[in-house]
């Protein structure tokens, strides 16, 4: 039986996702690891947002004073 390679790829990706979800649900160490990584990523992107906001305000002030 020949299967379409894209179907096999989609099936493999689905199987990996299901396995990770089940591991997250049932393994406290893995859940803590994932939650920690999500917090770090969230803090990182909040920092980027704050930096962009400060840079925008600084440049906006600079533009207004140069007119």
C-alpha cells in the first residue's frame, strides 16, 4: 500500500503533538518545564514590547523637536 508522503508527514506531526499533550497532562516535571519556558518566552516578548515603546517615544520626541 503506497501512501502519500504528505499524509505520512501530517500523521507523524499529529502523533508527536498528541504525545506531547499527553506527556504535559501526566508528567509533573515536564509540565513545570513547559510552564517555565512559556513564562520566560512571555517575559522576553514583554521586554521587546517595552523596548519598542520606549524607542518610539524617544524618536517621536526627537522628531517633534527637530521641526
